[in-house]
């Protein structure tokens, strides 16, 4: 793959839109939300179609913009988080991320099966 450069004007014009539409900003994508409420990020191809620009332009803008938006230590934190989640999954069959939801569901289930106190 060769070196590619995006004109600074193009970068400034699309940077915020590309980041907002991409997986860089993750809101309302969680599995526990109903399907009609999930809003996962779009692929570079989908963003390119939506903004009517080429996919490789979107990719270059996204890669540069993510590094502009997030400090390097945030990437390191994300790597440690993902590593822990993978190791927990390998050890227990469930990531540490999901275990809190399972505990919460169990707690709700046991609370509803207990007799009401008067």
C-alpha cells in the first residue's frame, strides 16, 4: 500500500462528520439495547457513500482524525481493556465487561423470586 495524502481543506471539511459516523464514537451500540435503538458506527465504505467521497479518503481522514482526537495514552488504556476482556473470556467464557450485566440480571431475578415482605 502506498502513501496517501488528503488535502487539508478536505480533511477539515469532513473530519467531524467522519468521526461521528465511524466506530471512533461509540454510542448506543450495546447488545443489551433493543435492535431498533442501536446505532453502531458505519464502515468506511458506508461513510464514503453517505458523504459522497471516495472510501480511501474517508479511511485517511478517519485514521488521522482519531489520532488528533484521542491522546496516545487513551489508545494504551483501550489496549489494556481489550486484553483484560479477552483474557477473562478465555478463562471464564465471559468477558469482565459482560459479567456486571449478568450479575445485575441474576440479582433482579433473585429479587423477584423472593416473597414480598409486609
